[in-house]
C-alpha cells in the first residue's frame, strides 16, 4: 500500500480525464429522452472495470436499465467485498441556474477546493465516487496488493428508486454473495474532519393531483364560484405542518425512534458551524421542527417536503384561467421503525380526507425505502475507521446522514450483509442541484483511502 501516493501522482491526470469523459454522458434515468446515453454509460463503466482488472464483467439486462457487474476472485477462502454504486444521474434542471453546462465538465478552483473541483451533473452523485473504487482496484491489481476478493454492482436506476435492482438482488444471491458491502454515496463532515455515515433515512415519494372543473375556466366568468385546484392544493399542503413545523398526518410519528438525551448530547459533539452553514446557503436563518437542532432535523427527524408544484398557465405573459388540475411531488424522509409503505398509506388517506368537496384528489406513490443504521462495533466499520485514520491522520467521526439509499436495507435482508458507507463528498457539493461538483482532492483522497479498507478488513476478518 505504500506505493499508492506515487501511483496517484503518476496517474492522477489520467484518472481525472477518465472521470471527465464519464461525466460528459447525460445518463439521466428519469427521462426517457436520455435512454441511449444511460446505456452508453453502462458500457463505459463495464469497459473501465475490465481495464481495472476485473476478470469477469457483465452487463446484466433488467426490465429497466442494465446493471454492470464485475468481479475479481483471487481465493475463495478470502473475504469478498461487494462494491455498490450507480451510474445514473439526476436531471440537470433548472439549466439556467448552472454556471457552466451540466454535461460539459470543467475544473474550477474555489476557496473550499484550492486544488480545483469538477463541475458537472453526477460529479459527486455518484459517478465520481463510484469511479474512485474502480481506480482503487486498478492500483491494487497493478501493484499485486489486492488482499481479498472484490465484486462490483453498478446500477442505472438509483435516482428513480432502484426498482430493477431489487429484483436482480433477489434473483442472484449466489452471484452477489459477499461478506461486506462497500458504498461511496455519502460524504465527509469536512475535508479536515473525516467521518463515516452510520445511518440513512428512509423515503416515501408520492405525486398528488387535485382536480376541480372538467376544463380550464375563464377566471372572470367563473372566479369565486368554483374551487380553484391550485388555491386548494396550496391550502392543503400548508396544513401538512403545524406552527411548530410538526407534520400533521395522523399516525406519522407513532413509530419514530426517539433518541435519548445522552444520544443527542453525543451527536451535538460533532463539529458544526451554523454561521458557515447559513453563509454557504445564503440564508438569514435556519428553519425546521421546533426543539431540534439543525443536525438533528436533517438526520434523526422525519420530514415532509414539496419537491415540485405546478398547474394552470405558466408561460410568458398572462392567461386568466382557473385551472382544471394542480399537481405536486412530495417526499417524506423517514427514520428507524417508520415503514415507508405504511407512511405512504397514512399520507394518502390524510390528503384525501382534507380535500374539500369541490375537488377530487389522487395520490400516486412513486418509490420508497426503509431507513438504515450500521453498527460501529463491526469489523467493517473498524476497517473503514482505520483506513480513514491512515490517510487523514484522524479518527473519523460517526454520523447519521439525512439522505436515503433505499437499496441498502434490502441488501441486508436479501444478502445478509452489512453496508459500510465510506463517502468522500461534502454537503456543499450541490448534489441534485445546479452546479454539482466534486473536489479533485476528495476524488484522489478516496482512491488513496479505499485500498486500506481492503487491507484492514482482510486482516480483521482473519
């Protein structure tokens, strides 16, 4: 492993350029207009796994986008690490808020990234982070230092719910058998404060539709006489939180896991600069559920947020109509013991019940997943901690993440494996937003750190 820094210095320009080529591919799984690009990206990842040293590489067809599978088995008696990641990306919209084209990657130096950051959709979520693992494998194979077996499973539907992957995992237990699952789709507290994500929130994602009259109506002739679906929906959505920003769906909190005072005190010891947080987001103050801190609100508390809302006339100029329909997309982040299917049912029932008689309501579930907590006393966590300590010079801080990776709980249910979440991005990377980026330093630091996980995990496994 001592050669890793020299190998990085020798090949870092190639590593960066290879990632840039992947980022040029608009692999947006949510939009069928990009289907050719999604498939081309799968091919590109398959080629990269072959070049890195995988002896078996397959593009596995599914009912949706394919799963790229690769493996290098050096000894059946040694432990097997399964690397999971995804090659699909979020839609780039709104395009006018990008400082540079989302699929024309550029490197810019910033105060936070003096070595430069790669700006492109997918740079941090998740092409850059999964490609760290490909390059880490390349180093270990090239230097004959791979200490155990490795498998890769890189999917193309993570951003739309991993529906095909669920079926794939259930059907291929033997192919995917492993001792630990390694994932880089999370982040660090800061570049000088390494951390390991120990918890993920669950997710329920729905679309709601409110219908009033059977057609758009003239707002002068009909205004004040029929229910306006946009007005009604705005009132309904506003009622989903009370004055303390507590979610009002009946039964929503019934199974929420309340942390003890001691656990909350331990969480509060994690470094957090509230002023820097507000400055980075250009906001005057934070906002959220009363009696909880910012770090608690975005990790151990459930949420309900409107992700999009539309209806009526939104074009240039004026068109005075009462729309026939209004729509919104709503996501709920969930905590341990909240079942996403149950929460979806509770939400649908409540949203239908609060609608006035002048409109009808339709709630369409899209996708969801359960929350996940990984133990910090496992050999997987200990190996990750030692790896970070080796390359960062500091023991990493365990932290819970506010995001969701719905497939992680399924991995444990189906494959019996714990997942280790070794992310190298930052919260400021603007994932899912315009100007997404990934620090060059973070990218290379991931490649440097990952091989040590293999080393320490194999040693602790013995």
